[in-house]
């Protein structure tokens, strides 16, 4: 009898771990809000195809030893330049514990937003089209203090209008049975560039006026977020989430000089927690 109970217990344990391994989260984002705080415009070069920075959906799937992050936007991935794809840079900030003050509030240098201390993050997945040596070189030079918490995927696969990044749980430093539905997610869309200059980790700047390779309607200084789109609130894709994003990304001040950041005030963002 006891043996039978034990067998049932083992079976339940197996089923629950299989169920956890299959956990899949889906976030939605409204179309047409790929303008940061509400007014940003794309660079003028035709390589920046309309919709390229417009987040639509994120699917996050626990596959046991790995987690897949499939992020979909509103234009096909293109391959005209760069080491891999052309224009997108994605950052996925992960808050494992949702304990106020536990984790980082600063973001990767050049992103130019802060994360609310209540949502402080433990790891960020960095999805960028440059080679791993180039990315690691930039991180070592410009983000040494965050180096241990910036995680590169083991594999990134462009699929149509999506990039699917595979990340090892061991690289995130989490247990194999970690429950991804309890984490917070800050998924940001930026633009990648191989020539970022100064202290920016491979992201393209927003300036006051748009140019061939610069976004417009921000500031020539460094206080404005270089983020075009993000998931917010419940991430159910309802229209009000555009306004929530615009408000969240709009509370910044910038001096005129990108090398003098003393007058800058960065805006503060909140992460998304699955319901
Ligand atoms: Ca969007
Ligand atoms: Ca945390
Ligand atoms: Ca959005």
C-alpha cells in the first residue's frame, strides 16, 4: 500500500515538473506605438522599414534546461548589413524575486531609462546582431559593473517578423524548476548600431532631429530614452497600453551635451508581471 502511494507521489512529481517545463507566457503590445514617449520618428534611411521597431507579441517558453524568448514585431527581419540581422536590438530585463531594492535599477549604458526599485532586475538577456566577441568587448569596456548580469543567448534565430533567442537557465543562474510565470519582464526595443560611440553599448541614438541613421524628436543630449517600444502594464495589447508607455518613457530631462550627463534625469519604467 505504502509503495502504491509512493508511486502515485512519483507520478504526480513527474507530471508537475513536466507541466512546469512547458510553461508558456504570451504578451501582446498595441500596433503603432513604436515612437518611444509618443513622438519619436524613425531615421530616414530606407533600411529602417516601417514597423521594424513596433513590438507586437512576446512568447516566452520554458523548455526545461533552456528558455525561448520569441519576440515579434511588425516588419520582417532584414539582412542587408551587420553581422547577422540589420536594425533591431532587444533587451529583456528579468526580475526573479519582486522584492523592492533587490537587484539593479540601472540599465545597459545607452538605454537611458531606469527600472523602478520595486521591480529591480537580476539578469538581462541581450539580443543584438553583432558578433559575440564584439558584444563582449563593448560590455567589458562600457558596462563592466553589470557584466555578470548581462546574459547572451546561446542561439538567436530570425523567423519572419520574429527573433527567437534561446537562453540557458544555467546562464541565468536559476534552478531548472524555476517558475517563469512568477518573474517580471522588461522587454525593450532599441536599434542596434556598430558605431555607437562614447559609452553606449551598441544602441542607436535618438536626436532632436531625425537623420539618415538617427531617430528624431528626442534630444541631442543623453537624457532621452533610446527605446522605441516596450511591453507595459498587463501586456494584453489593449490600446490604452500605448498611452501608458508614452507616459512611462516621457519623464526625462536632458542637457544639450551627450558627454555631460550631469543635467540629465532618466525616466523610470515598470516591468510586466504575468497575471
Ligand atoms: Ca507596439
Ligand atoms: Ca529583483
Ligand atoms: Ca508598446
